[in-house]
C-alpha cells in the first residue's frame, strides 16, 4: 500500500479512492497545475487533504465560503490533523497567532478567504511559509464567465509570482467550457491540465413540473415519497412558511437559512442528518459541506437564477448511488419573476452612487479616510433610516464590491473562542490559589485541546451541560478568567460587516466598469434565459440538456426524466425516438442509404424506424439526395 492509500485508510477509513480523486492527487504530486472538475458530493476536498498529508509543508486553501471553512476545519481537527483558518470576524491577535502557528507550528492546512490575500501583513508571513500546494476551491469564482464571480479571486494569480514552483490545484463542481479555459488562464497555469469526471448522474432523475398550485403538488409529492429530502426556495420568509405548512400536513419538516443563529442552524442540520427531521426547507445557504448520502428527493419550489446553481443543489440527492429525484417546479409567473431579478440586481448608476454616499455618512467615514476599516453594518437598519429598498442596497453594495471599493460580508458568525495566555506551570499555581475556579479551568482543559497555542472554538452550552452550571455562570467564569489575564476570551457574535477596500471617495469618482455592470448584466440575463429554456423545453432529455450546457455532448438520453417518459411529437416515446434517430444519423454519416437499407441496418422494430425516418425527413433533419437515397443534411452541403 503506497503512502496516499495509507493516509486515506488512516484518516478516512476508506480502502479505495472515488473516481478521479487518485488521478488528481497523482497529478499535483507530479508538480502539475491541475483543474479538477468533480460533481457536488464527489469528494473534492480529499484530493488536496490527502496529498498535503503525504508531503512536507503546509497547504494553502483559498475558499470564499466561511461556513465551509469552519466545517472542514472542525472535520480535520476531529481526525487529529493540525489545521488553521483565517477569515473575516477574527481579531488581529487571533490572526497573528494563526500566522505564527503556520510558520512554526507544524500545521498541515491554512484556510483563508480570498480577501485575505491582498493584506500586506498576511503576505509578510506567507512568503516565509513552506507551501506544498495552493488549492483554490470554488475555482469558477475567478472567471468573469462563472456564475458566482468574485473580484477578490483575481488576486490569487499573484501567488504564482510568489511561489512559481508550487503546483496550483483548482477545484469546482460546475463549469462551462468557457469557464474551464478562463480558470486556467486567470491562475496562470504553466500548461493546460483538466481532469474531469462526467457530470452525468445515472441515478438522479430530473423532472420539471408546470404547476400553478405548487404547494398542493409539494405536499402530495412528499407524502407519497419515501426518505429524506430538501426543498429549496428563494426567500428566508418562505422557508418558515412552507415548513409550517408541511408540519400541518403531518410531515416532519424544519426550515434553514443564513439569518439563523449558528447554534440554531447546527441543531436543525443535525436533526435532519440524523433523520429526526425528514424534510428541510432552505435557501441556497443550505448544503455547503453537507454530505448526507440518502437524500431521495430535492425539490426546487422556485426557479434558481443559473443552471450551475441548480445542478449543484439538485446534485445533493442520491449521493449513495441509489435512485433519487430532482424536481423543478415552474409556472407562468416564474419567468416574470426571474426577469425582474435581473433588473433588481443592477440598480441605476445614480442609485449606486447615492447609496455609497449614504453608507459612508451612516458609518461616519470622512472623505479620504476609512481604508481597510471594518464596520458593523445592519442593512435593515440602514435601509429604514435612509428610506432605501433593501434589495437596492444589497445589489448596490455587491456592485461596489466587484469594483473594489468595499466588501460586504453578510452574517459573519463565529463560535466563542478561548486561548490560555499563561504557561501550564503558572496556570497550576493559579489553580492552587483559586479553588473556586480550579474545577472550571479543569473542565475547559478536559473539553478542549490546543488551548495554549491557538484560539479554540468553545461551546458555552456544552460546558454548562457538563458542569451542571447555568449558562450565565459559565459566561461569568470565562469573563473572570479573561479579567485575570489567564485567558483571551472572544464571545460569540453575529454581525454583517462592510470593509472599505479604499478610502472614502467623492461620489462623482465612483464608477462601475462595463465588465462589472453592462457585460455582467447581459451574462446574467443569458443565465436566466438558460434556466427558463430548461424549464419550458420539453423536446430534449433533461440530463442531456444539462450535460450539453456544461459542454458534454453525445450523451444518451437518460430514459427516466419527464421528457424521456413522455411522447415525442412524432407520436413515439421520446426515449425511443432519441435512440433510433441517433442510430439513423450515425448510419447516414457513413454513406447514403435507401429506406429499406436503413430498416435492415438498424436493429429496431421496422414500423418505428420508418416512422422516425419520416419525421426526420418532414422536419429537414435528413434529406433525399439526387440519387434518391437518404443522407444527412451536413453531407448534402
């Protein structure tokens, strides 16, 4: 057994890698820049984690998803692997401790958000680190053609200049061919190198249902279905309303969105993972880092705004390889609603400038100041005070973020953290002198490891349960230890923030480029049109339509989706028509044939072959050449 298989077995308990994982690991082990395309649930994280554990040095992991950072950090720590993370909401002292540990503490992974890469302070430490790999997760974010472009990702390419010999591993679950090329260009790959697993999911049945009464269909479908499921909606308010409606119909359901407190989200997620809750109704905040294998249905009550997002969310069904269903509900109002989203996402320029000016006044930032400042910002309070619509404020801030003026980070939620600031010997003396705090200090030391070298996430509620003390008393004990300079204690907080990337500018100097406004608006409109086309088009297998969107052509119809199960306009079952017409086209590429010859060459029932051939002729898909034989249109020209 070689080293990477030993690591896989030791830390994950698996004997074999999933498809493509080992190829990616071997590729970066050969010091090749690598773009790994793996569907949601394909096990992308294991590729860089196993490789980095097999060699000396530390792996730098860049990802925009704070929730995913925290999930992976906790997961690795539970396996006894030394890992660090730096993200918005941490204090400067926490960051310095993490950076020093990255240099001197024999850690294997450093997770950072892309915004951190632009910090001079961070770079001073970074250039001294012994990196073994640079991993760019959610790599589609670096592409202007990606559905979730992040301007901060563009700074990642500068790492190539600092570490020219260190391989870059870019990972994503969804990327069109244009995005695949752009990722490699933006990350300055030394040579093109894409390792790709087919996006095809044979066990996942895609269905689109045109339903005016979505609620009735949803309830009936879930009551008739077996197993666990996810219902995706677009608004936080709807998650609660629909979960309550399902509960009234005797369905064990709960709701989930990013606005909930972290401990509440964690409890809801745990109940769903364990099966106590059968259905979770959620916004797109749900799913990152969650790997529940037995999800039997994923239902989208609202149309998503891109097929990339839909493919990722639908792909959370059936990870155990068993049959699962992904249902997209659609009705006459959805098209209008999606087009309105495009308009709302790009407020007029004068509105963007006014909001920038008002936000700066709200935060009391003078012109020429504020650069690198981090300010708590509740969008609801601001909008109410200045009379703006929340959607206009949100999208204006996101456009200002793309242009590099500010960063708006929603719901920066953190666990409480503790770091002991005294040495073990000194702590022992303190415990002898303070009998009242001795048992509490022992409780912390029993519950958490590494508290002398790094800030460690703690759970006050857990400490209360283990000690049979009230939560308020736990909080007071922690505050007392902090006041005695025995620990650094950072209580849990949850607040959105705005970071000023530049000093406050005069309003007339605020400009959004064509790339970030007009071009992006056109691209967003095309994405929305692709979703609508997918929903209304009933003449192409759903699986084939999705695969072709991602540049994978030539796939056979799935035979299971609503299109394949329906009838083609020729009167033949769609799956049969697709199969037979494919055979006819393939045959006619090799030459011209009479109808009798076509029937003899194709091993399908004669009446059906004739019927398909007639439809292809009547619709100009094949023609009769001058010699009276059937031929492909392309060959005739």
